[in-house]
């Protein structure tokens, strides 16, 4: 099980009482984004192993939502053995049609350093939120890599990217906004 230092309501409440003028802001639902009393070390992932840390990060990072077929439909109730095997349904938009890669196969082909570099430098296509993941801490990225490696290779490669305006040969989800029929 992953654990983290407790950021309890109680400690929040105590700091609110201590700093009366800051208290209103800190206790209100629209509290400032970065309360001064939280040291950055209090919010790092702590887990007994890279495997557990990686597993946690995959879940909160939303990786399964796109890279594990059927994830949303199952309400996240899928065996780990099925995780991250890549999507066969395309994401079609102005960028063309992309497919969520099979990460179980990818980590067999790229080493850990390359994996980290990919997240730092890749200017990839939507809907993979590359821009959001650019700031992931390096040790978190390494933990994610090791977790996926431990799952082992499984499945087939996702279909290849299709250029804009070319018809994909697989089912796809369209990102073109539709106007309601009135
Ligand atoms: C909203 C959907 C979505 C989410 C969420 C998402 N991905 Fe992706 N991912 C994709 C798509 C689509 C591609 C292909 C993008 C491209 O062609 O640039 C991709 C590509 C990748 C690649 C590059 C694969 C290759 O062969 O080069 C990696 C690595 C990756 N994703 C890892 C992750 C990880 C780790 C997470 C969670 C922290 C994640 N993705 C979350 C949709 C997603």
C-alpha cells in the first residue's frame, strides 16, 4: 500500500487557529493555491517500493483512461494484468488520428533514461496530455517505468498514426465539436 504523510483536517485546523488572519483564506473552500505552512516534502509520494509508487501514479495520472481499453466502461475494475495494453480506437481531430500506445511493449524497447527523456522533450499529439506531464518529477517517472516493466509485455502494438484528412481504418472517437440540432 502506498502511504503519504498525513495532511489531516486537524493539522489544517490548528494552523488556521494559529494564523488568524490567514485562517479565513486557508479554511475557506477558495483557499489560496499554495498555503505557506505546507513544506513541499509533505506532499511527495511515499511508497514501500517503486512498484507501489508507480502503480499509484498510473492511477492518479489517468494513464489507464486512454491506454487501457475498457477502463472507463469497467469503472476501473480491471485486473492489473490488462493494464496499459494500448487502444485500438482512434482519437481523431485536426492533428489526424492518434492511438494510445501499448506501454507494456514500449517499455521493452526503450530504457529508463530514454523514457524519462521522452516525457521531458516530446512534443507529441493530442489527446495525450504531453504538456501536463512535462513537469512530472524524475523519480516518479522512473517508478512508473519500473511498474510497467514488472507487469511484463502483453498485447499488440496500437495502430499507426493516421494523417489529417485521411480516413482511419479503425473505429475512432471524433474531437470535432458538434452543434446541437435545434
Ligand atoms: C487522454 C488520453 C491519454 C492519457 C490520459 C494518457 N495518454 Fe499516453 N498517449 C495517448 C495517445 C493518443 C498517444 C499517442 C500520442 C502521439 O502520437 O503523440 C499516447 C502516447 C504515449 C506515449 C508515447 C508512446 C510511443 O510509442 O512513443 C507514452 C510513453 C505515453 N503515452 C505514456 C502515458 C502515461 C505514462 C500516461 C499517464 C501518466 C499517459 N500516457 C496518459 C493518450 C493518452
